[in-house]
C-alpha cells in the first residue's frame, strides 16, 4: 500500500540537478517550461511547479511572457557557484 512519502517522491521525481543539467545542455541558455517538460517526460503543470520552486530557492531566474509562458535560466549564483 503506497504511503504519502511515495506520492511526494513521485511528484518531485525530476531532481533539481537534472533540470539544471538540461538547461546547461540546451541549445540556448534560456528555455521555456514546455522544453523542460518534454526533456523530462512530465506534465507541463508538474514541471511549472517544480521550476517555480527552484526559482523561489534562487536556483533559477524567470521571465513571464504575456501572461502565458515563462522563460527560465540559471541564476548567476547557481551557474558560478560550483
């Protein structure tokens, strides 16, 4: 019988490190939510929530375009902090 921690781990199955690596490997240094959702085969809304959490933590920066899409890139602290 699954417990709540299983649900939490499924929801956060895309690790921050994998997202950071996807952005670093992308053809452009700025990506949109759909690009990352496709890269990690997760629903768009799930990826959006994950990216928003990473932005709140200071790992990513974002810019909203006309209220319907966001562009994401690595924050300077994240990119040069390693």
